[in-house]
C-alpha cells in the first residue's frame, strides 16, 4: 500500500479493515479522507458512512 502520508501499522490495519467492510479500495478511503479534510479516524469513519449511505440510496 503506497500512501502519501506516513501510516503506522495500527492505522494501516484499520484502513484495511475499513476497506474490506465497505468493499472499497484503501486508496478510495484515503482520497475520501483528503477530500473531507480529515485527519482523525472518527471523523473519517463518519465521512465514509455518509458516502456509503449516499451510494446506497442512489
């Protein structure tokens, strides 16, 4: 996984778990995080949930 931001092992495994549970590539999650201007994972999670809900309602 090649990210432009430094990622520790915990963050990396969390990212992989998120990507698996939402069925999106890790890069998508990272791009969403940057798009949302988020640095915290709680904020990132809520942003991803909103994105996922929008995707499901379309």
